[in-house]
């Protein structure tokens, strides 16, 4: 027992995080492969009354294509080298910090999604995006499964870290 947590619970928690990484990266790689082989060069597809659009796009920038117009050396430095270092730092941090299960899962999903997109940038210089959702003119940017993992990871981490902590609750 370490810090009140049985060894089997800690091992199960770490295995669950490894499983989350494998599932996240695996689903992202498979869906990007399917998007590349079936959507590239074909017209956009629309589902559920145009709520979901499936469209092939290669994003050389970051979130919502920010930085796509930067010179290639700057994009490489920012989106490949700096992102790789940040992901390594976060991976080390998640293994050293004693976050709660939800916070650790959030950081793990963020790192897994970021790593999968980073692999694309390293190998191809861009990330394959293929999903767009919205209603009428109110639409998201084009994204992928890794982006979903990153977004869910940030939300889980924020919820875990900023939730009210236990205590007296202000009662007398």
C-alpha cells in the first residue's frame, strides 16, 4: 500500500491509462487511414440532415489550421519539435504527479491524441482531418479522432482539477 492506495488498484489504474493510449491512438490511426483511402479526391459526404459532414483535409497548421500559413521551417519547429517536447514533458508529468483517476485520464487522452497527430506531422508534415459537425451555418472546424481525445482530455482534466474539494462544506 502506497499513500493509502492498494498496489492492485494502482496497477489497474496504470493499465487502464495504457489501454486508453492504445485505444485512442489505434482508433485515430485506423480512421485516418480509412479517410485517406476512401475520402481523398472524392466529394464531401453529408449525414443526419447535414449535421455531420465527412470531408478529407490535410492540415499543416495546428488547431483550426492556425499557423498553416507559417513558413515550413517555422511550422516544423513549432508543430513537430516543440509539440514533441511538450508531449514528452506531459507524459513524464502524468507518471510523476499523483493526480486523481479522472485528471490522469484527461492528461493521458490529451497526450495520446497529441502523439497521434504528432506522428502524422513527423511522417507527412500534416494531419489528416475528416469530420465537421454543426447546424446550418454554425459549424466546427474539420477535425479527427485525436482532436476529440485532446478536447475530452482537457475537459476531464479541468473538471477534475477545478471541482470543489471535500471538506467541511461551510457547515457549522
